[in-house]
């Protein structure tokens, strides 16, 4: 089962504000997310993969 994070929790993991996260979503550069019962939710594994991808891109 996946651990789901709210927008605020995902923002805290990435050290962003909720507004910065909304901007990333708008630009299409945020971790994968979906709306569940009208709320934007993130899988914790997707946020972690987003972080890992940022560091793997840096090494290239």
C-alpha cells in the first residue's frame, strides 16, 4: 500500500511552500500526483523518486 501525502506534506519534504508546489504542478515539473476526493495527493515513493532523479541528473 502506498503512503499518500497531501500537497503540504510533499512541499515540506521538498522544502517548498505549498504555493511553490502549485507552481511546479502548473508547470508540469512537480512529482506525479493525482486528485483523490478533490484533494491533490502525492505518493511518498513518487516524491522520493523525484528527489533521486534530481541528484542523478546532477551527476551527468
